[in-house]
C-alpha cells in the first residue's frame, strides 16, 4: 500500500480536533483510498498545551518552515489561520515544493487565492479549501463537482454562525446584543478576544468572495463591497421585526446582474415563513440558483472543530483518491475578471429606525426629508417612551435605491432632535 | 486536446434534455476538463419523434447493442430506465467492454448495483448514478466525497417529488387524491400511464436502498421492508393533521440501530414547524446525521429533466476529470452485509382513523381493543356525519410498537360497524 507523508501546522481548536480524527480514522482512510497515511511532522506555538493527544516530540517543529528542509512531505494541513505572514509562507513554500495543501483559512484564500492557485497549478499539486466556507457543508465541492455544468446566477445564505447565533438568541431571550455576545464567547461560538471580524461582516464577505469565484469562474474580487455587520442591531429592531412578521438575518449574497458582479453582506429583514428565516443558531445555509438544476439548498453546521474537520478530511480524501484538480474548478488562465455592479442602483424596501426627542415637528421633518429624496413611505410606526420624552420612529419604505437612501440619511445628520444615526435594515 | 467518444441510449424526457445540454455545453466542458467530447452514437425506440434537436441519422442505432460492435465508445449514458432487460444488458456490455457508464436508473441500481459495481471495478471503469437519487441534489457525491470520513448514523428525507406534490396540493386545494393525481399527471409530475411505483413507496425505497449502501458501506439490501405509499391518504386525514398542527409527508428513512439496518418508507405526521414539513411541492430534501459533521440538510428539485441532467452532467465531468472510482465509495470487497432490525420493535405514536357506523357501543369496542393490546390512547376525536349516520373516529396513541399495532388492527377485521380498514399514519 502506498504511504503518504502528512504534516500538520497549527494545533488550535481545529488542528487539535483534526489530528485526533486523522489518528482515529487511519483504517477508514485506507479502506476508502487504498493509501496508508503517516503523520511525520506537526508544528504549533506551544508543544506543552493540553490536547486531545500526546505530542510525539520527535515529530514536533517549533518553526514550521523547518519541516520542508528536514522531511519529505506529500500533503500539508495549514491550520494557523492568518491572512498573511506565516500562513502564506507555509502554503507558498509547500506548493513550490510540490506538496498538496489543505487549509480552512478563508482570510488567506480570499486575499491570496488567485496567486496561490496559480502556484498550485504550475507545480501540479492540489490546493484545497473546502473548510474555508460554511464548515461542514460541502458547498465548494458541490459547486465544482456536484453542479459542475450548471450556470449559476446567484448564491446567498447565512455564512457566519456567530452572527446567526447572536441574532437567534436575541430573539429567543430578549436580551441585549452585548449580553448575548458574552454568552456566545463563553460557549466558544465567538472569538473570546476580538470577535470584530465575525460581527462586522468581514468573515462572511471573505466567504462570499470565494463562493463568487467558484460560481462564476472568475478571479477573486478585490473591490470594496457593501459590508455591514450586526453590531448596531438592537433588541428593539428584533421586536419590531417580529411584530411585522419578519426576522433579522445577516446574509451574504453574490449574483450576476447584467453580467456585472454584485457581492454584499448586510443584515436583512426576511419573512418569518421563508426557509432562510428558519435557519437558527450556529447553523449555516447556502442557497444556489442555477440552470438547469433550479434552486438548491444546503444546510449544516457552519463552524466548530467537528464540522471543520469533516471538510478538511473530505479534501484529504479527495487528494488521496484523485488526480490533480484546479483549485477553483477551472484553470487560472480561464478565469475572468468581471466588473462590479453599481451599488447605487441596489434597490430594496428599507426599514429605518429613528430615535428622536418626542417634540412636535420632528416626525414631519423626517417625512419631509423622505419626500425630498423621492422615497415613498409604505408604513410608519411611532413608539413613544413617555418617561424619557423620547420616541422611536420606524419607517418601512417602498423600493428605494442606495443612492437616494444615502442622500436622505445625510439630511438627518444636522437634526439635533434625531439622537443617533438611524438604523437601516434592507428587506430581502 | 484528448477526444472522448460518447454514446447516449434512450431519448425520452431525460435523454432528450441531456442531449441538448451536451450539445450546448461542449465549450464549458472543454474549459473545465480539457477534454473534447464527440457524440458518436445515439439510440432510441423512435428516431422520428419530435425532439429538442435533430437526430443525425448517421449516428442513430435502432438496436443499442449494435453500438458496441460498430463504434469505439469511452462513455455511455443509459437513459432507458428499466430494472432489467435492455437497460441491464447495455450497462453490462458497456462495463465488460471497459466503457464508463452513467445512468439515472434507480430501479437498475437498487436491484443490480452490487453486481454491476463489481463488474465496473473488475474492468477498471466508472459506474456513476448520481441522478438515481434526489435528482438535482448531489447527495451521492456528498456522501462519497464531501462527507467522506464521517460516520453516518441516519439518512432520511422526502425522496419522491410526485408524492410530495400530491400531498402539498391536497392540503392547499382541499381536493381529493384522485383529482390532484390527475393534475400531477397533466403537469408531467406523475407518470401518465402507471404512477403506481411512485405512489406506493417503491420509488422512494429504491432510493433509500442506494443511500443506505453508500452511507453505511454495505451491500444493497434485498430484504422485505416496511413500504407504504400515499394511496390511502384522504383529504380528511390532511385536514385533521392540520388541526393537530401536523402535516403528512411520505418519508424514506434508513438508519443503524444497534448495528442493525432499518430501512423504511411510509407516510409520517410531521410537526408543521419542522424543517421537513416545509419542503413542499416537487422538492426533495435529504437530511443526514453524521459524526463529526452533525446534521446536514440538502434540498433541491428532485425530478424533471433539468435537475436530472444536472446530476448526469456532474457524473460526466467527474469521469472526464478524474481517475477510476469505486461506484459505492469503497471497494466491493470491503462492503459488508448488515442484518436487519426487527420491524416489530419499531415504536411510534400512531394516528388511526376509523370510519364507523354511528351506533352506540362502537367507540367502546374500539377503545377496548386498544386496551386489550396495551395500547395507550393519548387523544381521541370523534367527528359525526349526522346525515349518513356515520362517524370518523381519530385516535392518537402513545408510543406503540408495530407488533402491538398490527395485532390490534386484526381485532377490527370482523367488526361490521367498522366500514373500512382503518388508516394508520406514524408520527415522526
């Protein structure tokens, strides 16, 4: 039986779990691939941390780059997770040395994926990153293989489990954003140190950029995109949405509109009885619209070491079983660049929440501004808070484009009776 | 560029659509695989039927077996659809001649899959049948590749679009089973001639048997299974289910219970707010429970030429791109046989509907029979029909095993006040 030498760099939550899986499933892997695997090198910052397995000191490298000098490796797992620095260096060096690479690192792939895939193709090795998008859902393989000849027009979904957990919990418990965030951190659903990249939409956008590339056979876009997170969503918004028969979800969306690429991430009001509204907790879901297949839905655990390991292992088996594959499904030479859709034209019904002083004239100032920008109001709700002499004013508009909405919002900046920047949520 | 010779046998709804796709997507296939495809032979019963494309008479064969004698073929599509006969003969001959086979034929695979996969392995060619289960949903590839090293414990779902359409429509329109079936046939959702194999659960069971084999790395089971269709579901049942906050769905289910295999297909009462209850119309959905990935859900169009072609094309690209693969994910030699779970032990809450003469004593006769078999009644509803002096009696039981339920049902056979065999639906 052919022996395959494997190295694993990064023994955090994911690397740790993966190592254990690799050890446990050696027999199963042999059965399914006819290859014998041997873990010949591991690397992590701290060899002495408590882990699911005992580190064999003979295999341990403090500096992962030493591995390339001292061992013959066939496949390497990069589980460090930086967008640059040592993560990039490891992947680069591996590919140049004709070593297959498997990584769950969406930050790296969404930033350097084009360059690294060219490097992989040049050296005739695989660069696999199934785990970088939607954890346990084999969405990249589904696009590259399962739906291979479909013309995909749109892909969207819930791509960040942390945000989805927080929004679901805020609705279920009526607690504040900060309280729920703290709990999410305790449960390991949100980064304990700096959860910003999850909450501000960056993480979901990195995934959307990878999904776009695969779905539309194009390079990874670098353009600035509409990216809004959930940091400004308050319990109040969730309550009001509930009354209006909506739920708030952070969606990532990519589509081709008249052959222009439109990628965005922002909170959306979705109808309660829609499929996407009922994906709750840390679950992820991806919806694809393709021809001839129609609408396909994939749902599963989006994060956590179990789901991520499942995806890493599927990449591993794919390499062990198969021959060389293009990292993005088609040759880098054949991937196009697509120009961007003009965000200003993006048109939705909008939800606005104003916090105002409850004084005569304030409401009419607001509605006048809407009229001035030709924004038509579909629904208006005023919720007074008599004690504090303040009020919340909620406005749902008819379809409004981003340009008009942004211009309208500017008009409120100087209004002292409007106590904070109005909250805007787009209807889906 | 390497040239690949392709043959296509069967030009019904699916073959017709597929042929058109193959012609339209030649460029895309070249881009993604680096192979040039050439359709060198086609075969159908009638060369003169109206089709999406013009048949090139030079490529046409009345007898598909002639193709093997006269042309050099690399890949053949079998789209005839019989469980035996010419379908089996074509696939057998192709494999023996070292020709890759792609088929959407679940009847053939669920009956002869073990034999044919051995033949494919022996001749080192691929036998691909993604389209045989859940149409456009790449579920087989997901199990074989995307979730490759997961330990799968249970797979279930809505696997027959015809039944799901009928049940959804009966609920939406309040029409009878027969009226809705007639419409389904007109719309092409149900076989115009003989829809029996869809309606009686046979089609879903064939798919469940294929899913079991892949999920549990085992041979295709031949044992008799619990198989019930939707032919006896009446509008009345759907109405009552609705009032009790349930919906009726035909589910296919396979799981391992204490290392015993338990496959079944039957109508289920599912809670309205559950995911599966909200998959409606011709949609299919498959839910997998695996470790470490957790619960994965895949939903998409389950039938129709578009969805089926999507799956056939994914098989085609897999062959064009890749090397030899085991049809069932692992070598036939490594696939086990698993003994069956004892159906008598299967335990559910049950829904019974009795149609009775509205006479004194009938209700007590029924409840006494339940008591005799130790079946505990959770809920009882009697709906009188004063005009006809008849009544419907609905009983929801506490958890009851199949043995007790069947014994109890026997007790009613001789009761002349019970006007027809009681309807039984299991709660999920």
